[in-house]
C-alpha cells in the first residue's frame, strides 16, 4: 500500500453554458489486489460528503466507484 495524492476535478455547465470547475486534492492510498488497481481516500467537508470514504477500483476495461459511510 502506498500513500498518494488524489486530484479530483469536476466541471459543470449551467443552462446558459457557463462552466463551473471545482478541484479537490486529497491524501489517499493506492494498492493492487488480485490484479485490480485500487485507490481509496476520505471525502472532505468541501466536497459535501464528509464522513465518506471513496474506493475506486480500476480494471482492464472499466472502473467502479464505491462510496461508504455518511452518503
């Protein structure tokens, strides 16, 4: 298991086409289990999901995002 820095960038457009971009940086962990790359981190208060842990599993042809906790 390695400590990593995760950068999450979200972009939204409103009905007028105006774009709003949010960038969050979190400390997390990376590991590989049974050939699946896994990234896990705790959501921050800024994201609106405080008390939630996010797990991203990266497979060869897809990924899954799993949230556990307050969400």
